[in-house]
């Protein structure tokens, strides 16, 4: 069998390990999954970015009432995620007993990050976190990137860490959209991404690199005289952000090779050694 799981908290990164599906008063979706089944993994609401295989399962745990569920989450489960269990406990604590919680635990192995993220089909954008797929389901993988998304695929994130020889045990580093994602700056092309200290990234926020405005003339967009094109100059007023959005929209309407070239121009201007 083939399956699709959606998660909102993976951040386009998934590791081998134990996962679970939880449901109240009924068997959870996914309970029919078996060892050797193929699983596609998606960031909820966006795209499929990885796949793996179920290599082990546990019998469904049937827990009567909140106290048994709390005890299971603290002592028995193989899922070591306090935040996840606390959110479930908070939800079930508001429900009137008696009730029964069903937990299906499975191990995802042989994880493979996809070369490109595949946007979710409309049928997969509904609420369910688990879909049973038809046996002949195949991803329509593309030979090259020809669309833009704001999110950063984990494969590209890994490439950047490798390129800059960043060790997560030494520094806390974010991968930042140089042209802000809030304005349409893409995350799935490396030309718009830079490694940056997490504290600096928070301060940078949605500031726009000045070189972007220099590209406005390419699209006959008039740029105010006060805007200076300097490597350490960024802008963030409401008017400046609105103008930047117009330029970004024009850049993103081009063929992908021109899009990449424009973002690389901005990146090389502000970070010439990147």
C-alpha cells in the first residue's frame, strides 16, 4: 500500500524515527498501514517533500480516559515529543469522559528527500493528516524547477549547510530568504537563500535589499531618488515594501532562468563571497 501523511511541524525536514496517529473514540487513519508500505510526507497545506517506508509498527494502543492517556504519553510511547503530547492532553482534558483514545505508532525508515517539492493536489488539502493512496499513485516529478514556492525544501537547506560547512553543533544558523518571503521572495531556489545567524535573521525580518530596487528599471518601474543602491542598505517602510512587491511580482513572472539570474544578481551584490 501507499500512503500520504501531512504534518504542520516538520519544517520541510524529516528524520527516520517513530511517528504516530492519534484519534479519539475511533481507530486512527493509518491503522491499516503495514511494514514495507511506502509513505509520502508533506508539509501541511503546501507540498510533498520526502518519502519513506514503514519498517516497524506497534499494535494500536487503546487508552480508556484521560489519566491512562497521560500515563501512556509519559511512560509508554515511543514518540518522544513533549510538545505534541501536551497539546493532545490539553485538547482531551476539555472533553467529557468517558472516552477512548487510540494511538497507532509506526517507524519511518529509508527516508529520501525529494529533489523538488511537489505541490499538494487539491484533494490532499483537506483536513485529514493521512490518506490511503491508490496502488498506482506516482508523483509527477519535474526534471527541473519551473515554479516558485516560498518554503525552503529540506534538500536545498542541506545543500546550503554543506556548501558553507555549517555544523549545527557549533552555531545556531537560519537559512534566510534574502528577498523576503512575505513579499514573494522564493525559497526553492538557492539564488535567494543565505545562511544567517538566527538573531540577525530576526532583526532583518522583511527588510528589502537595496539592489532589488535597481532591477525596477528593467520593468520600467520608477524608483524614488532617495533610495540608494548600497551593499549594506536595506529598506522596510510601508511604501518601500509596496514598491518592492511590484518589482518582485515582475521578476517572478519571467522564465525560471531569468528569475534565478535576477535573484543571483541581488545576492552577489550584497553577499559577494557567497
